[in-house]
C-alpha cells in the first residue's frame, strides 16, 4: 500500500484575523456538483450558537467575504436565538446575497443532547439533490458499531434558475463561525471532507 502526503491544511489562529472573520475556514477540492461528506468536530465551552457553512470560493480573483458571499448550504445550531425560540437547528442556503425560501428549521424537540465540554460531530452529507445533516454526540463518536441517527435533518434546496449544463462546477470552502466572535465559546477540534462519488 502506498501512502501519499495529504493536502496541506492551514488553520489561521484568531489573533491574526480581523474581528469579523470566522473561527476557522478550510478551502477544499469539493464542488457543488460532487457528492460528499463533511465532518466538523466541535467542543463548546459555553452554550453557544455555532454556524457551519459550505460557501462558494470567489471567482475572478475576488477576495473571499465569509459574511456576505453566497452559501451553498449552511447549518446553524441556535442554542440561543435572539429572534425566536432557542434550541433550533437551521439548514439553509443563500444565493445572490439573499437567503432562499425553503429553509429547514428543526424544533426544540429534535435538539440533540449536546453537553458543554463534550466533543460532538456535525456531519453534512450531499447526495445528488439533497443534503442530510447528522449530529453525533461524544459518547458515540468512537463507537465500533452502527450508530443510530436520531438527529438527522434533510434539506432539499429549490432548483435555481441557471443552465446546469452550461455552468461550471464551483469550488467550496468550509467555514465555521461562532455568533460571539473571540469569546472562546466554540472550539474547532477537526474538519474532515471527502467526496463520495469518485
């Protein structure tokens, strides 16, 4: 078996970044045409809101703007939500600067049993047309048997007005952010991605 060096991954420490920058970001080789899985390992120091986004890489040498660029799919764990009920999980998209209709928001009854100080995984799986989002709790991360998936959220974006045959695949970037920047409430333990259709 040949072992090859993996692609270089660089995490930018928060103290070198502007205050509005996300907690972590990772360019990938994934595109919006691929089927893939993205796993983000997190640990909360407080009951904090955390967002995970798959965002489009900027084109034409434009700078990446995590706060304003379009979102292929986003997952927002709202432990505290300023505009409504808390303990919700939002799965959404944003195109042309606008959040699209069809956002999926799961009720508090489906909130996973997250514990402060315990690592958990958020897994985003893209099929041909839809996404599935899983939350795997700390006690199940290293289990050697099949894990039930009680915290699965399915999201199927609405078709967009574009000629898919003419548009090129668009590269994606993983972005993890906390609602309260530099609070230290959210710790990113790992980011893993891989295509599933190659």
